[in-house]
């Protein structure tokens, strides 16, 4: 972020949560995105899909300011990633949480210390207040209180995902970024995690930007899905609309054997609800 004057107006909760306009991303001569446009509406669960090498994680890293775009504009919660002052951007960063694909937990810290870390770094809360809030976040993601003293190596894959989610929620964000949240989980664990994400998004009124290849997740909890192909977003729509697309990659993805199975499972779950 630049050192521009901190003169942006306060974001009043209107407009998109994330807005990407004309994005160009590249590494050397390799162009990943070209004229990519994407809007994440406030309060929605947006899934992001694309083939291997389509730049899903590059897009996420650009949105949260870890990669500088070669061209285009990225706004998060009303603020421009490139032109907002460092002070302003620091405040904006506290309004989102990130769950990285592998959890990115600190291996030498306990569960509670991992969840406490954002509060210790970004707030002036007392030690007791941080401890109480960390316990609350741990319970919020469905973990037992005795998990607080465990190290990441002592946790199952599903538990590590929940700890990473608790840490992402530590600062009470309004926007949550999830990178392959169910990767590595068995079907039962993935379904339980999907349900947890949907319940939290509704109860906490979160906006979710979620990269996933899990078709069951897309059918179960997304409001819309953005499809990245040919270096840009080729469609953004509810899954039911994407099933009617004539784009070759979208048809192969959603109407192939796995897509049909996921659709059938979603229909059965809806009938049983």
C-alpha cells in the first residue's frame, strides 16, 4: 500500500464487499489473469472455482494485498488495495479473516495461543480478555474446551481446520476468505465443516469468499459461484444456472459424473430438510 493521504471516506456498509476491475496478474512473461472482473456482494457466500493453474489463489492473494496486480483495481470493503494509506489499510485488514488451505497454524503454539495471536497483535485487550475471547472462539467452531492446550501436531485434520477457522474469526470479521476449507477431509468431516461454515455465515452475518473444488460444498452452501477460465471470470451465477451454461469447462465440471452426483445429493438433502 502506498503512503497516500488517509482521506478515504469511512465505509458505511453499502456497496460490494469486494470489487475487482480489469485485473491483470502475471509472473514474468506468464499471464495468469487478463481483464478479470469480479464482485462479491455483501452477505453472500461466493464460491470460486477454476482448473489447476487458473489463478484462484493468486486472485485471493491479490485481494488481500499479498500480491501487487500488474493492472486493474481491487477494492475491499470500499478501499482500494493500492492507493489506501498504510494506516487505513491496517484498519481494514482487521475487518477480515483468512483460512488458508493448510491451516497455517503456528506449530509451536497451542490451540488457544494460535487463536489468541490476532488479538494479541491487533488489539489492546487485557490478557484475561484475550483468554476469554479465545475460549469463546474455540467453542464457536465446535471444539471442546480441553482442545485449547493441544498443539497442532496433536490434532486431527478436521480439528486443525476448526482451529484455523477460530483464528480467522478472532477479530470478529465481517468478511471471511476461505482457501479450500474442506481439502483433505473425509466426506463426513467435509459435510460437517460445510454446515459449520453456513451456520456461522448466517449467525454472524458474514460475507464469504471461498475457493473450493468440492462440488458438494458448492451445492450445499454457496449463493453464487464464480468460474475462472481463459484468464478471467467467465461466469458468476448460482449453481443451478451454471448447470445450463454452454461453456465447455463449466459443462464438464458441473455436468460430469461427480457434478451429477453432487447435484443429486443436494436435491435429496433439500427434500429431507
